[in-house]
C-alpha cells in the first residue's frame, strides 16, 4: 500500500504553451514526473520590481514523489524563462491506491537515476 505522504503535486506557471510543453516533456522523459497537466489561460496578477504586473500564463500541474522534488525543481529552473519561476510543491494527503502506485512505478528517484547513468 502506497503512503500518500510520499507524493507531491507541483505547480509551475510559465509564459507560453511551448515552454510548458518543453518543461513537461523533459520532466516526463527524465522520469521526474508521472503526469503533467497544462492549463491554458491562467490570468496572473503579481508584484514584480515594485509594480503590479498582469499576464496570461500556462499552469503546469505535475505529479511526482518526494524523492524527485529537488531535481525536478532544479530542472524547471534550468528550462524556465523567468528569473524567479514559481515551483510550489503541495503534499498529497490521500489518493487512489492504484493512481499512487502508478506514480511510484512511473517516476524514478533521482538517486536511482544517478546509479544507472
């Protein structure tokens, strides 16, 4: 039985669908994420350099494990056009046993990836 506390939902916003796709494809291919949902048309308002900014963004909802958070964040920052990308990991309190098992079997913990490379 999978322990839900071992899983995270990571939220990332970016400035374009192309960048969101690139981030998602790389995270999936590197087995840092099991699933990425791209939500088009997130209207964001935020403070940047002492000004209120508004922009249309794409949100990425990424499902992964706790073991992958550090490397996933590093990869997002490498691939992201913003100086300060949003990378927020939210604990998953509960979930379908089958779905959690699928996430666990789909992603590879970073330390195991290093051993195979």
